[in-house]
C-alpha cells in the first residue's frame, strides 16, 4: 500500500507599524489593541522578506 503523508514547513515574516506615543510600552499596547479590535489590517504593515522557521519541518498527521 502507498500513503500520502502531509508535511509542513512554516514560513514567517516580521513587519513594522509606526505609531505616535510617549513610551514604547504604550506603542506596543496600542498596536496590540488595534490587532485585537481588527482595526490594524495586515495590508497596513511594512513586511520583511519571509523566511522559513528553523526546525519547523514536520508531519501534520494527515494521511490519504
């Protein structure tokens, strides 16, 4: 018998959002609140080049 086993390797990227605040912790809180309330959209972020996550190659558990 032959089985098709699904595998994955995660890809990630980081980005930057500019906000105007008095302190850095306020900036983090502001951005997190905007994410939580769906105010900040991914299209508003300046993204870096995606990279594969180290040690993320694994099976998903799905088999056909």
